[in-house]
């Protein structure tokens, strides 16, 4: 049956009128805004919804502000600065750099691990070898801005920083002197009687070390900061006395070094965890050197560190500046251990800021090294 033309037109006009009414109702119910229209479209089609994740491939092509690098790349794109005390300066290893081997000097050795590392890696920048004998952590902070400052050698384009610090803050040399310079030569509490003093110094240094790491990170946020621990001086199971040091003294001294290393390592791990949690660049890492002299302690046939200097047993034993410090062979062992860490990294991804890398031109690096 065919619908008359007039009837069909009437039906179409009626449909359009109803649609117009519905549209008016919707406009009244939903504000005429971009969000309102999008909500209507979302409800009708399921597309362009505000809480809908962007489909893969639709993200804007914005590069990450960080660049991921291999451990060696992250350590060598800029300068290398070696900070710390006599264990890092090479005191006791001989072949000292001109002007450093004197009373009150820094005793920087060509055999020290920072110098050896320089020959192992191709750094884009220069070596700032400023580690100095007798350096203390709290003094490093106070000396900032002075002519003797180690921290001021750090630049924003420093890619690797090694740091060995804390032994002088704990008074390792005075502790050893107290242990050894005693008569009669019998077992006493000359060593173990210093426990409370050592604990107080360790507690005080904990805050100093945190401040030191924070200061270093502020100056070179992109750098790998590699903290080098201290070695065990005596065999794990001493076979007898070492001069005036009894077996129990040697074990106590070993244990004290181990406890201090653990304190350093915990602080380092906390600092690096904060970097990861905040998606930052750079790193703070710990190198465990406690057993680096295994089989080559002070009383071994081929020791990798110096023993003591004896003047006259009747008046005691002089514990010289370089006593119980690594010799050239010991510094070589340090180099191997630190190099292993540089090559392996901290066991996580390493990042450097893209802007920092872009600005680390040869001219900039050369200017910073002057």
C-alpha cells in the first residue's frame, strides 16, 4: 500500500519536531560547554571519555629528560674527582707527586687508585685528584669555599666521584697508637677500652657523612658517587701477636673496621634508594674493600700494607703516619675492586640529565678543569 505524499511529509515534519524538543531538553540538562558535549559523545559512542587511557601509539613524542647509560658511560662522560683521606691519596704507596710529600702535605701517590683508574678508562674530562692525608669529613664541609677545599673541585659536569673518608673522624691512628704504645707488653684493655669513644665518634660521623653526600649530590647530581670502604688490617684468624697487639686486639680492630664499613654502606644505600624513588639521575654506590688484602695483611709474608715503625721498645712504638696504609701493591688491589664497581654499576639503570650531556662539550670541560 502506498503512503500518500502529504502523509509522508507530515510524518517527517513530526519526527523533526520531536527531535528538536529532545535536543532542547538535553541542552537544558547539560551545560553547553566542551565538557558537556564530550560527555554526550562519550555516552553515545564510548569514545573520547575523560578517564579513558590514551591508546598506545597516541602519546606525544616527547623525549625523556633523562638519558639511560651503561655503567662505564655514566662514569666517563665528564670529569673524575677523587676525594678523601690518606687511603685515597696513596699515603704509604711511594712515588709521591711533586709538592705533596712533606710535613702536613697530602702525600698523593702516582700509585694511588685514582691515578691508576685514570689509565683504565677514557674520561671525557680531567682527573681532579684532591684526596689528602689526614682529611676528615667534617673538615671537608667546613673548608668549602677555601683554597684547600676538596668539594670545590666538583663541577656540574663531573661524571665520577670516588670518596674514601671517615677513618680520621673515628681517630684510627690515635686508636692504633693507644693499642700499641704500652708497657709492659701484656694483654690489657688498651684497645677494647676505647669502645665507648669509638661509638660516640661513629654516631657523630653518621650525620656528617649524610651531609657530605648531600653536598656532593648538590654539586654534581648526575655523577656516580662511589664510596670506598676500609680494608681489614689483620687476618680473620690471627696466628699470634703482632708486636704489642694481641690476637683479641687484632680481632677487635678488624671488627671495628667492619662495623664502620656497615655504617657507611647503610648510609650509601639509603641515599641511592632516595634517588631511585624520586626518579633522579646519578647514583651513590659502596665499594666493599674489607677483604681486599686477604692473605696479604700486615703480618703476611707479602703484605699489601705497611706495618709499624719501631724506634725503641723501652719508650714504646711510634705509629708513623703511613703505618697500616696500603703500599703500591695494596693500592693496585684497591684499583681492581673499584674498577669492578665502575664496570658493573649499582645493579640498576643509570641515568644522566639530557641537558647536562648536551652541555658537556670539550670546551666546557676544558674550562672547568682550569
